C-alpha cells in the first residue's frame, strides 16, 4: 500500500529512518512511512526525537546568545516548552471520539490533519500547504549542509589557495551521487557513528570552553538585545527544535502510544538543558567574537580536527533531507495519478528515467548555487526557522488544534493555542523580514567586494 501524499518522515542529522526496518528489500517509501514494521519503544522514539532536535545546527546557538543575551537563553527554554506542547496537540489532532465514546486514531500524518481542517471546501489545500513547507525546509536544510561544509573547510585550512565557494563545489561533487539513491539503507548504516561523532564534537568544544573558565566574560551577557538581529536569533532557535514533521509517524509506530507525552517531556527537557549550557558556555568563552559557526572560534589545531569531523557529518546527513525532498516532489508532482502535473519519473520496470535523474541532479546543483551565492549559515538558518520552522511548529499545530477539537477544549487550552499562534506569527514575520534584510545586506557587501 503506497504511503500517503507528503507523508515523509526524516531526520536532519543523518540518523536514518525512524523505526528499524523489518525487511531488507523494502524501499525508502516503506522505510519512511512505517508500514509493516515492528513497533518501537518509548526509548527508541525518544532517541529519534533527540537526534532531530540535538543536531549540528546547535552550532549556531551561541551566535543567537550574542544578539539576545539572557533573553536568548530564555528563548531556548521557551521554544522547548512550546515545541513540546505543539507536538502533543498535533498528535491529539490524529484522534477523534467514535460513536461508543472511545478515542480512536483516524488520521496518520501531518498532511491528513491539514486536509481535514480544510475539508469539505478545499479537501487537498491543507496538504499542499504542508507539502510546500516540508519541501522548503528540506531543501534549505540541504543548502545549510553545503554552506557549513564550505565554511568549515575554508576556516580549517585558511592558508590553502581555495575559497569557500570552491570548497562548497568540492563538497557538492561528493554529494552528486545522492541523485542515484534508490533507498537510504546505505546511508542509515552510518547513522549511529554520525550521531556519536556529533556528541564527541560537542564534548570537545565544551571541554575547551571549560579550560578557559577563568576568562569567561560574564559582564558581556546582558538583557539588552540587538533589535535588528535578535529576530534572526529567534529563527535559529526555532529551527533547532523542529521535529513536528515526523511525530505522527513516530507516535503511530510506538508500542505504547500513551507514553508519547512522557517521551516528549524528557526529550525536550534534555534538549533545553544541553542547548542552553552549550550556547552559554561557548558565548562566555568568546563573547563579542562569537562567530556564526562556533567551531570557527577554536584554535587552528583543534579547529581543523573538529571541523573535518563536522564536514563528514554534514556530508553524511545531506542524503536524508535530499531524498525526503525528492520523495515529496515526485509524489506531489509526478505520481499523483491523473492529477499529476508531469509524467512519472519511473518507467514500467521501476527504473528511474533519464530526465528524472536529470531533475535530481538539478536539485543538487540548486543547493550548490544557493550555498555559493548566499554563504551565510546563521542568516539562512534564521530565515528557514522563521518561515517554515515557526509555521510547522507553532502556527499550524495550534490552528489545527483549535479547528478540529474546538468543542472539547478547556479555556486554558484555547488561551495557550491563541497565544502561541499570535506570538509565533509575530516572531515568524519579524524573523523573516530581518533575516531577509540581513541576507540582502550581506549579498550587497559581497557584490561590492
């Protein structure tokens, strides 16, 4: 049975498909949809959520503290609380009460929830909006991996006559075989190693910062915020917490779905503590010299080693969001039966057609071009978090919750949903505008140079 349209579930940090695959011959569609698989425990579900919200994008959090001070730390805590809450209410939208008064699961994905909210007038509009948001976030994630790879290599070997753009091109040449991927089995084998390497990198960075604890600049952490750049920090922090896309599939594959709420609580508490400590310790060490990617602040000897591991992690992480984006595009535009906009990318024998392969290669090249012309990690991260992160994590879950469960909500639930929608909307618009202004200014500066 084919997966639902747009029901793509991925992890941004190279941690592979969500539940373990029961069949070695299953393709990515079955791997990502969770059909025909053994159920997973709450610990396994928590591991997947932790990998999604504790990835390498935490490297941009100290930069958020630079422009927000103590308010930035508060925002890390606030975003964790809100994302945990919206994840729970999103799952609540999957259930309805039947004629016998029993709560039953009637929907399977984020797309199903969106379509239910727009029915009966526009039965597919909500799903298409979610699909567009997913594609934007997935493609932007791929672009960020190319940007961070070029940035890290350039700062690791500044004496080599190779520019950051050239390093990005080299990284993309390594990533080009992603266009030939049929499934993610080969990539998922590196998932555990990739995750462990990231934790080792975090420990190395924190250990170096602790070695300089006597020189920490506590006086630099203030309540003052940079009005122009703090909204960008909001997008960075929100983007680092996004996990709502795959939560419906994750909850549906749990042995005991009743443990979902508890799992969400401890994963987000752990993420909040670790992110806050990492961001604060790193900022105290370098203060006003904090860079967009915090590893660029390390001494040259340590920086080269750490950055090479990070580049390897980024390159191994790239195929997952890339393949998920390809799946959404192919299912939405090429495999939707009579409603497809373009002919199928696959022939009768299941092989990818030449023009379908060309489109995949074009997507890889597009991520390269974006990384070359907009090589600003923090600004891109802030833009993506403000545009799709806030939408998928704040706005849509609260709106769907109000729409589908309005008659059963208590007054404080309504208050929380409305407050999250309003605050999320303000932060999203403000962050998007300021991130876009920052990108335009950076682009003009690069053009003048």
